[in-house]
């Protein structure tokens, strides 16, 4: 197992590669080269696990004025799973399974939000950049959006 920047990997022939939370920061225009790079590092029949956050459709472009793009993923770019699957397949990867964990993410987000609110003052003191009086306002709003997906979370 190795944790690091994918661009530093020179070896090939891996049985499996996992990409967790990376695709959001690659940029849609770079998907082809990213998936091509990962495919080139796998042995024939090797497996790629790609875990990322997506939009519920493929048409939206990032909006600097949008809440998610501005406050939650300011350096990220989200798109729909259909576009991601097409790019992976066009790079020579065979998609064997796709799963939407949106409702599970809502529960995870609920726990993150509750933890952040509970430890806000400590986080503020450690970081020095969190707004002193916010108490997790942005993440509370994001948690409220998660509840709209069907989560029963009421802690944020």
C-alpha cells in the first residue's frame, strides 16, 4: 500500500489502485489524462477503485457563486457519474460497478457537522482562520442540504 501523489508513481503492473477523494481536484478537462495514467499503471486485468463526490447530473458546470463550489469545494470540480464513467471507459478502463452513496454521505456529513459544531472553539484556536463566531454556519447549511436528500440527521 502506498499513499502519495499519483504523478510520482513510475512503476507499472499494479494489481489494484485506489483513488479516494482525488477526482474532485483533478478537473473535468483532465479526466482523460488522469484515467489514462491510472490505466497505464495497472497490470492487465488490474482493478481501479475510484471514490469521489459527484453532482446528481452531468450538465452543470461549476459556479463560483454556487454554495457548494464556493464554500464546500472551492478548489474542486464536481460532475455527474455518467461523465466520469464515460471518461474512464474512453481511457481503456472497464467499469464493473458503480454505486451512489449519496444517502450514506448525508449521514456522514451529519456526523462531521455535529463534531465540528461541538469542537468549534478548539478548532478556531488551533487554525486561526475559522470565523470565531460562526460555529460551523457553512457546514450547518451543507448539513441542511444533506437532510434534503432523505437523511434523518437533525444534529446540525
